[in-house]
């Protein structure tokens, strides 16, 4: 039996480490610290990668990880949204924030 492990969390900030997120479908999606880019494929599924992806043979390069989240019913599913833009225009950089003293936040250095 195949078991999916969540790779992202919706709307809930992680407890420790840098805050790495992207806004997908109007929701804040918190990602692992190594995620630098997010992109959508032709089917509407979302992925993240550690390096800038390039298109290859009608899709993004194979060095990507699917974004899987726990839904309202508690099941882990791949993050899928309607395709509003062409898939080549969906690649975006993640936002990286770190917490400082007295609850302040600032952008993280790459």
C-alpha cells in the first residue's frame, strides 16, 4: 500500500526554523526549508524544487517534489488547483522569513 507523507502545511505556521511559504490559490502554504521555487504542471498539481526549474518535454524538469497536504477530512492529498494561467507562467520563488528578537520578523538571507 502506498503511503503519502505531507510535504507542506496549509495556513499553520511551523513551530521552529525559518518560515518558508508560497501563496497558492489564495492560501498560505508552508513548505520545507529547502524549497526555493514552486510551480504548477498542466494538470493543476503543485510542486516545489530546490533549484530553478526549466521546462523539458512539455513539463518541468524531473527534479521536483509534489506538494502534499492534509485536507479537511484528514487525508493526505496532492495540492491541486484550477489552472488559471499557462503552466509556464506559474513558477514563483518562495518567501523566506526568520523570527528575531521580541517577535520581529525579517526576510531570510539565501
